[in-house]
C-alpha cells in the first residue's frame, strides 16, 4: 500500500524541505518508488531536486485546479532518484482559487494523487509554512504527517496549532490521518535546551518522537545550491548518513 506523507510544520525554516528532499532520495536509494510533491510556492523542493522552477511546463497547481493530469506534470529526477510533481510561485494563486470554490476544495490534491499513487511506494508532500488551503489539501490527501522541528524554546508553541488542524481534518475529511513522526532537525545534543525540549517532546509524543535526529551539517545546507540531495552531493557526510538512518527508521515503522 502506498503511503502518502505530508511533511509539515507551519513554522518556516525548521527543515521541512531539507527533510523531504533527503528522505525522498534516501528512500529511493533503498529501492522505494518515490514521488515528491512540491506544494510550497517557494519551490525549494523543486530547485533542490535539480529542476528550474521558473521553467516548468506544468506544475502541481495545474493538477490541483484540474487543468492537467498528474502524469502530464510529473518529472523524472534521475540524479535524485525520485519523481517530482514540481511547484513554484504560481501556487499562491491556488490558495485564492481554492477558497472561491464551493465544495470539494480540500480534496483536489487527494483526487489528483489518487490517479497516480499506485505507481509509488511513498509520496512525500513538502508543505508551505502556513496552515492554509494548500496545507489542508496536503493533510486531506495524506495517510500521515511527518513534523520536522528544531529543538528550541518556541518549537512547542506553534505545534499546538498544527495538532489542532490535524484533529480538525481527522474529524472532517480524513479520519485515518496519523502522526507518523516528530523529527528533530539541526540537532545538537551538546546543547542543554535541546535536551530539555527533547524530553518535553518525548513526554508528550511518546513513540511518535522519532529516534533518528538530523545533525546540523554544512553539507546539508550546501547541497540544494547544486540541485542535489545531500546523499548525492556529499554521500559520506554526517547529514547524509542521518537521512539514510531516518529512511530506514520510517521503512520499519511504516512498513514502507
Ligand atoms: P523549511 O522547509 O521548513 O522552511 P528548510 O529545509 O528550507 O526549512 O531549512 C531552512 C534552512 O536551514 C535552509 O537554509 C537549510 O539549508 C538549512 N538546514 C536545514 N537542515 C539543516 C541541517 N541539518 N544542517 C544545516 N543546515 C540545515
Ligand atoms: Mg520549505
């Protein structure tokens, strides 16, 4: 069974895109068929996959609006090893168009992915840094959410709004939506605040707190400017290794 995973947190800069791209590449390297959906108008997952977001023939926007079929916009990213449904700044228009629709507006992405998801073992959706209609579409289309966060003082504060949104989606359009994991990114275990926040996360989330942490690593930050996942750009870096371990943890946990 295909698992559709929304990589989400309405806070920007917590490592959503980095986690989505490197996890996608790591799962692909372990022979999983992976589709990445770039649902953020910033198009960072698109660029980080080596695709020029300014030169797209079609994007996830066309798919959401029902103007193109998924197969018409999905690109192969041979270097990264996965398929990409690209996105760019045009997505800001989707927010408005979707809000104007009468019904089914939460389900647009779910319906579109329904056409192609069987072709993949895993679909990862890189969400925008907000709880808008695009994110609602992602949560409606997904089996579970992966929440990256940095272990800092304000990390937990924003989380309650996200968890409330997840609950609302469960109560309405997607009762089986799960929390697949809380992922600690840019992690520094020498920092005492990191340890305090980790303890709070463990107390609150229990098993949903993933064991794997992603260390802060300069190679991870450099990789997108080469249009590559870190697992290809700097294979033996700590950041690369951590993402491979993360992929294995999720494969076990979710039976991917
Ligand atoms: P988001 O998608 O949540 O906005 P990003 O994945 O774009 O966050 O990450 C924000 C910034 O932090 C980017 O510049 C990225 O390169 C950097 N970054 C993310 N993870 C790491 C890491 N493990 N080590 C070093 N830099 C990182
Ligand atoms: Mg991002």
